[in-house]
C-alpha cells in the first residue's frame, strides 16, 4: 500500500482498462481499530502490509458498485461491513450497520448522503474535517480537476448537483480522495468550489 498525505492514511489502486483510470481504496490507521473504505482485492504484499498496520476492524462501502473485495476482506479479518442505509433492501452483501446522513462512523469520520447518483444514498466520508473521501459521484479524470458522473449515469442530475454543492460548502477541506481517478492531496476546497460553479 502507498502512503497518502497523512501518516495514518494508506491506499492501494487498480487500473481499469475500460475507463482508463485508477480505482482506489483507503485505509485509516487509528487507535480503536483501523477503517478501510471501498476495498479492492488485496495483493499478497498489500495484505501483509495491512496486517503489519494492525489489520482492519471496519469496512465502509460507499455504494453497491464499490463492494469490490469487501466480502473477502471481511472473511479474512473478521471486520464488520458498513453500507449506505438507502440500499439496505438491495445491497449485495450483508452489512453489520447501515449508515445514514451525518452518522459518525467512528470518532472523526462522518458519513454524508449523496442524492441523485447512480445508486441510492451513495456516501461520501469526511475524515477529521479536512479529508473528503468519495465513491462514484465525484471523480477526478484529469489531475487536479474534479468532475462528476455524466448525466446518463445519474438517477437525478438536479439532486446530484445539489449534493456536490453541499459538500463544496463544507469548510476546511484540504484533500479529496476519489474512488475513481486521481487523488487531490492539496487545495481540495478550491477544486470542489470550481466543480460546483461549473455545474
């Protein structure tokens, strides 16, 4: 796994040929149990690295299209799986907890519900008020510039735009770690504001 912009954050990635971009997973190393977000399948090396950092207690899945390697990781580690509450009736995995808007997952990690994306109630996660972790709706196909899913992928473009503008209004965001595309380690708020103005 790669060190991200904080000493307690790590990530691993997989290049997607169809979309010509990387998919990403995030690990937050914390006292009280590590949290993994949208885990891709782990290589042997990354699995060993994860174990050396204390394993994983909680897996958060931002939307049903990002289940990825979550079920296997939970089976290997005993981690609990948390998913978006609005997908409870159709989610492809058993979840130990369903997350609602503004739920505190663990101290310092808050869930924000996004409306209008391709799945109901997709989640974005705000880590200690400075790092925004996104699933599918907010992406970064070109380094330094955020974008969103195209209209034909959205269930409701107007609600999706409202959700993006809600996140852009949050104060103090420095980094945006997207599930798809490039991460932004600095000037996250400015990139979110540019995106919101463009919609």
